[in-house]
């Protein structure tokens, strides 16, 4: 049964009364958004192998890089607006408009007549995908119950590989067509995911944190009840979560914290949270994944697998493997923790990159006499590398930043993390084909050296956020929690009791005080 959920925006919502069904819808919203990015990476991977695409645009190394990397130009500018837009107008409207812009980019890309039109289309597509992705990451982290947050937000990037798998299958099928529709149809079908996201939005509520910040207290309480207790706003968990949100956001306002991007660097604590929170963006980009994400063909060429059909099939198998590893990694993040999972994954990446570099050197020194076992050994380690990358970086990319950053910097901080990722990716995607062409196996050695530095930075500076609400994470950085209620998990497990009557009185006083302060 659906019930109306107040949103405080122009977008109405009718959400399921069941918390489980609502969480399932939130997960679907998360899944379809991530499918867009995965589909794009795999689609370009496939198209760069297709003669019908490369011959139509008469591509060389530089223009191949431009066509592929142009999505990151839009992804570079999208975050500049995404944080401010979602803070001002609401999380759901930001997701809606980001998805709508993505659809426009998909249509332009499908109709592209030359390189210029294709590049402009991908800039528009990248802009829209960045806006909806950032708003989605913040929205899901603020709306999901803390006990399911790792899965709910982790899936925002895990299903990258479902989109990638779909694109790999489609390009494998259309690759045999002798017309421009061999690449136009895969381009067109990319819009399905944004369309699905728009269709789901009317059935999920607005972020309760955003509603409290807008002084829409009863509306926020309704959403907390819908997402935690089947709509029961007197449930002890609902009261604890709701009071934590009100107390923390009102404390931030009392401290003079605004929604300005300047808040990210205003105080030493804010700078620490910002730098740690935004680090997954550049770290995941530097890790080495871009070599295989967009240039699998060149990577397989290095290993001696040059058949177009073999490369397209390898693309399909790779995405199945990565999806399984990403789901396993999300389970590790939920059970073991964010920091140890990231360290494990990054150490495995360092080993793989040096092994890939060594095997590729042996092949490059004497490709004519290279054994079949050497070739397939190289490819096997490439596949292991992609799986190990997926264990941590795929789910962490949107999960960790909004957990570490407090409300006043959360949207802008995640936007900057995405901005940094796209800035690095824009450079890396463009230079990778040139680097692989000029120095070959040495690119892997360079990448491995960078990853050693990343392991050290994670071990020294990252903090653990597992099992805490967004407000409870404040205690790690601020030295104290800004609410007098017990931690949510303590109440959920029966290790702490609350007096519902006392909490209700305190909430009434807090709400009245907040309203008077605003007036």
C-alpha cells in the first residue's frame, strides 16, 4: 500500500508502507544510476574494437582518446553545480534533472554525425550523469537506515558492472552489423537506465536530513519512520535517529556552519574530513583501473589476444567477474569494515600491477616466440586485477565520502571527490593509449608505484565508519556526539533503553527552539 510522503519540493512522493519494500526501491534507484556509468565504459570498450565505429569517425590514437575521454569533461563540470543544486533544491529534484540531462546527451550521441557532435554529446551525458550520481550518493547515504547503508549505497557503484555487462553483450551482438547502427543502437540503449531512475523517483521519499535542515521537522520524522519502522513514528529506533538528526544539524547551525563550499576548508576538522572523504575519488582513479575499463583492446593486444571477437567475449567475462567481486567486497565492507577492506584491495592491486608489467615485458621482448601459457597468464592476472579493484573501490566510491563528511559539507564534498576523479580520469583516459603505445609494460610499473603510496595514506589517515549513523561518526572527528540519545545500534540490539516520553518532550522543545531561532 502506498502512502503520501511529504517532500518539501515540487516533486510529490507516494511511498510503500513497508520499510523492506521501500529499501528495495531505494536499492533499485541506486542500481539503475550506476548502470549508466558502467554501460558507458563497457560500450566504449566495445566500440573502440569495432571497425564500423573507428572507420566512421576515422579515429587515430588522439581522437580515440578524445571521443572516450570527453564524458569526463562533462563529469568535470557537473560536480561544480551538483552539490549546491542538491543542497538548495533537494536531493530528489537534483537526481531528476541530472537524469533528464543524461537522456539528452544519449540522444545527441546516438545521432552524432562527426567527432565534434559525438564529443559534445558525451560532455552533456557526463554532466548529467555526474549531477545525478552525486545527488544519488548523498541522498541514499542520508535516507538508508544505518544497518543497510553499506549495501544500499555500495550498490550505487556495484551495478556499474551490470550496465557494463549489458553493454558488452549488446556490442558483441551488434558488432557483426555492417552499418552505423552497430554503434548507434548501443548508444541509444544507454538512456534506459536514466529513464528507469526518473520513473522510480515518485515512489521514494526525500532525504530526512535535508528536510530537517529546511525546518520541515514533522515531514522528516515521517520519512525516518517510513525508512526504519514501517511508518511507525513512535518506534524507539525512529525517535533516536530523528533526535540525532535534529540535534546534530541544529548544532551545526549554532556553530555558524553554512552550506557554502567554503565550509570544506573553514576549520582544521572540516579540512581533515574533507580530505579523507574526497580521497576515494582520486585514489580509485589512480589505482590503474582505467587501463582496462576503456582500453581493454589495447591491453589484450599487449598480451597477444588480437581477435576482435575474442576481445569482445573477454569484455563480457571480465564484467561478470567484476560484478561478483564488487558484491563480495560490499559484504566485506558491511561485516569487516571500510578501512581494512580498502587496504586489502589496494595491496592486491600493487602485486597484480607488477606481475602484469613483468609478464607483458617478457611478451614484448619476443612476441613471436612467446608461449601460449605466458599470454593467458598475463590475461588471467589482468582479470584478477579488475576483480581486486572491484572489491573495495567500486562500492567505496560513493559510500565512504558521505559517511566521513558532516551535513554542511556532504554534498559539496562528494561533488569535489567526483570532480577530482573526473579531472584525473580526463587526463588518464586521454594519455593511456599514448602511454601504452610508447612505453608499453612500463605503464603498469608506474601505476604499481603510485598504489604503494595510496596504501600508506589509507593506513595512516582513514577512519572506520562501519555500524554508525552519519551523526555518530561526528564523535570520531569532533571528539563527541552532538546528541544525548544512545547510539542507534545499542538501542536496536537491546543494550540501551530510552524513555519515549522524555525523548518526545525533548523533541518538542528542540523543534520549537529551532523554529523560533529561524523566525
